[in-house]
């Protein structure tokens, strides 16, 4: 099992300690020292005030922030959670990702999602109803430009002729691509374009808000089994595919009642289902508490996990 977390800007307003250069550098370095494998940021370039007041959260630019973290670490993977792919031209995403992979010596994973906030799409000038088509075309473009010189593409939304974009990523054949979302459509895209699946726990109300399928432990197991069948049907090798999820057992790692033994048991259950990466939820109320929780989680969980 491998461990990752998203920089905890969980609220609006956020704690300003978390978004200084030194704050991000300290968090990344502490995570690497504690044994975490991955670290990333969310993607909300233009959230509405209404969404923020309803429980949304602020965000920094994920590519810029991950590059800053990369410069202060040597083993930590840079994994956004997640890049909303339809927001951006895929050639620009490919260039940002290739640069980050190059400068981090192959430590970048492109985790992407379709997105769900209509007003954010509107602010960015992107057709919300076309987001699925934009997403799939973008995946085709990114994989193509990362691996091919003199690359041409003719789609509904993107057209290019004879493009060569160097320097390429150092990861071969390209940085891993993880697909977010709980739906069968997301799993279908993993088979067609991806190297990993990123579902997330979602009770019915949250699933409706995020425009995805509800997801709990039983749904996760069924989803992984469905994904395996799809890989078999497509003749793709399943052995190198990653699945991420969170672990509800044991409570919050920041809580006084956190039970590391129960958390470790929960990890065993997730591993049995097929989960390879666990997304750990960490506190964002202060930098000191965040750094302490990272250290304690490393000692009580990561050092004792199989």
C-alpha cells in the first residue's frame, strides 16, 4: 500500500500558513520524511463565492505548487487531486505535465477528472455540456503528444497538424494517467486511456452534487471487479493498474481518538479489494498541527503497514 494526501486547503477562508512557499516546502519535506509516497493539490481556478460559502474551498494552481514541492523533495510523487481536464487546452496540460515530470526526474502522475461546477466552466469559457467529449479528446491528445513527434489530431474540439513538443517527459512511455470519478463511464475511460482509477467515498447527497455515482466500501469492491472485467475484455494487463481510495477505519489521523491498529486493519481490507494507494485526510487548521499529524501518521501507520 502507498500513501498520498492532498494539501489540506479544506475550507474558505484557508489558513494562510499553508500557502506560503516555506509552508508548502515544509509540508512536502515532512511528508517525504514520514514515508508518504504522494502529495498534490486540488484544481479550482475560478470557483464561485456561492460555492465557497456552501462548503467549497480555495485552491492554488496545482502545477505551480507541485513544482515548488518537487524542488524541495527527491522521492515524493506529485499527484494532483485532481486536474479538471476540460478547463484547459490539452497541449498546454501536456506541456505543464512534461515539464514537471522532467524537472522532478519522473515523479509526476496526471490525475484528471471531468469536473462538475457549471459556473466555473462558464467563467473559463468552456461548454459544460461538452465536458465528457472534451475530456476524452484531451486524453487522446496528451498521450499522443507525449509519445509522438510530428503529431496530428483531428477532433470535434481540437485540431493540430505536425506538432512536436520537446522536451518530452522522462517517464516511459509517459507519466501515469489516473482517471477520477465513480461511474462506469470513468472506469471505461481508465481502460481506454488510463493507468489508474480514482474513485472517492460519496454518499448520495455528495454524489448528486459532484455529478457522479454514490460510492461506499461495497460500491468500491463492485467497481474494482467491474474494472477488472473491462480490462480482461479489452485484453489489457491489469497488474500495473493503480486504484486509490480513502480509509474510514480508525477515525481521523488528526483526532485524539485515532486508532492506528484499526486503520491498519482497514488498509488490509482495502488491499484485498484491490486498492494500491490510500488518500489520507490531514488537518488544515494550522501548519504546526499538520506537520505533527504527518509525523505521527508516519510513525503509527506507514512504518507498520505492509
